[in-house]
C-alpha cells in the first residue's frame, strides 16, 4: 500500500505518473497504456479532456478484452458546462495504490480548491460470477453537452437524493437510486463486472445497463455528522448494491480503502488518525463550508477519505 503525490503539467503526464506508480508497486506493464495486476486489467488513456480508465478481464494481442465498449471512467472537466472548471496546469495529484484487494485512487487538486477524481480496482465480495473488476470516475468517457443545456450541467448533491447532476459530477458510487439509463445519472462513469443473473457488467452506458446504488442508509447517516461534542465525523463504508429480481438487492462491492465522510470540520488533504490508521480527506469536488448540500458550482461538505500509507519503496 502506497501513497504518491506530485505535480503534472498535462493529462498525459498524469496518465504516465499513474502507470509508472502502478508498475513500481508490482503491476505488469502490458505495453501502451495497459497495466495488469492479478486478474485486474486496465487501459489507461489520455486526451484533451482527461485521463481515462477502461477496465476489462484480459488482454489479447495488445488489446483490452472483456469490457464494455465505450464504458469507463474519466478524470477531467466533466462536461462543457460553465460550472465545471478547466484544469489550470500545473496541478497536484494524489495517488493511492492498495492491494488485498486491489484499489487505485487518483485525485487531482487544481485551481487551488477544486478536485477531479478517478479510481479502479477489484471487488472481494464472495459469490460474484464475474471478476469483480470495477471502475469509477467523476466523469463519463464522452465529453459533450448531451441533450442538456448549461443550467443542467452542475453539481447536484443532497442529503436525501445523492447526486443527479449530468455526466457524473458526484462522488464515487454516490446515489440512492438504481439506474437503468446513461448520461442523465449522477453516478455515470461507474461499472463493475458482476456476472450475476446473466448480466456481465453493471454499466450505466449501453442498452444492457443494470442498476446499482450505494445503500440509502449510509447516505442518510451523513447528515448526522459531525459530532457536536468533538467536531469529528463518522467514516461511512462505501457499499455498492445491484438490483435483483423480486425487489431484492445484492452487495457487489465494499470498498476496503475508502470511506464517505462529511468534511464540515476537515480541510481538503487533511489526515484523520483512527487508531493505527490514517485517512486522507478530499471533497467530492470543491468544499463549501457555508452550504452542506452542494450548490451548482461545488459539492458542499460531501466528501470521502482514502486510506493513507506512505510509499514503502
């Protein structure tokens, strides 16, 4: 488990830094943007609009296989909407590489107080018919207006509804609802290879989309923090559920190295010490201490904490 930080001058430099750190920590360089670790296969790409992670189940003849065409995660300006800022370079990246299970998190801090993010990994939940490989990002791979105008391109996060902003613009797996559509969902840019009920990927892009959500009870718990006595906030598990027949759900992912947290009394990048562990705090996008729910240009005090371990190499 390792933490890396540095400065990047472009999305290409950031992509290269992510790949180099993964290889340093034991991932296999498969050529181009391809890396693998155990049964997790990722194609890291970049373009003018961000760094992209496409996740699959194998590599054949130098190409990623087993994924869903067009589905993946992107770290970058979420859409052309005016409320999502363009990254001013250089920008500072925070990179966390964990194993048992594999989980990689990337947070880009730019323009002083704004953040874009991306992560990928493998679920260790037993009983999955698929690989459990997953991806999540603040944006979908496609950078476009879609069918919405500028007023709909905004952050939208509340204590009761999770997120419903266009093209992402939320936290990881941050929604109370199950989805069956694509770009209109706040959790777009997320997917997991489940292999359940004849469904391979729970992806929000494509006609085979199958709903998933974080548990309603965890979202409802966030308004209860911070503690009025000591000012501290609870670190809530990030649990992802898949909709099943007969109105049932199944747990398909429990993130082992990241948690939800209200950041009213925490600053971006601050370390929280819990026993022998440390967790590094970030807003979903941009902290606004005067509004607990998001405004169109920020994420209020919604945030997350990632397990922090200084690089051992």
